[in-house]
């Protein structure tokens, strides 16, 4: 067992780093991380996840290919290939399932993120339109008051000389 760990320490290290970054990304998506969920941080985390996963898969398949090519002995070669293939499948299937789960989680997180952004944009647009209507209403009211004041002030001229008032 110790020999196996020494031989595959790099794969184990990459696995734990990938697992940590994936968990960190999950916490960031749900808003429980110390990193703020914004476009830049999201892009960096996803790129790091993709690079680490691709590197992990590449290295595991490289080791698998190397192990299949090495024939320890003729009698044990078939069973060795069988065990290596079974081990690879049992490590590949959970990885695929985790990837599918991550895609659903990613989709949910993006919907949540953009839903928040769209709600904020709609609320800001509503507030802007409301302020515009109020501003126009105040301006029209002040114009009406000014016209009424001018008419009241010029009421005597209108009564005495209506023709001059129209000019």
C-alpha cells in the first residue's frame, strides 16, 4: 500500500487539489464562500476546474496506458489487464457522475446568478421610469401654475382690451 501511494503520489495530490477547487467552486456558487460571485471570479474558478480535471484525466489515462503496455509476466498479464480495466472503469464512472452533477449544479447556479441580475435590472428600470414620470409630472404642474399665475396677473388687461391680450 505504501509502495502504491509513493508510486501514485502525484495523481493523489492532483485528485485532492481538484476536489478542493471543485468544492470551493460549489461554495462560491451558493454564496457561502469568502470569494464574491462575479464574472471574473466565476471565470477563474471554472478555468481552474477545467484545467485540473483535464490534467487529472490525462495523467490517469497515461498511467493506465503505461500499465497495460507493461507485461509483468505472461501468466498474469491477462488478469493484470482485467484488474486495471475494472479499476479504471470504477474510477471513471464516479468521475462522469460527478461531472454530470456538476453540470446541473453549474446550470442552477448560473440561473440563480442571472435571475438575480435580471431582477436587479428590472427593478432599476422600474425605479428609473417611476422617477421620470414623477419628474415630468412636477414639471407640468409647475408650468400649469405659472400659466395660471400669468393669466391671473393679466386678467385686467384681458377684460379691458381682449384684442391686445391675444397678440
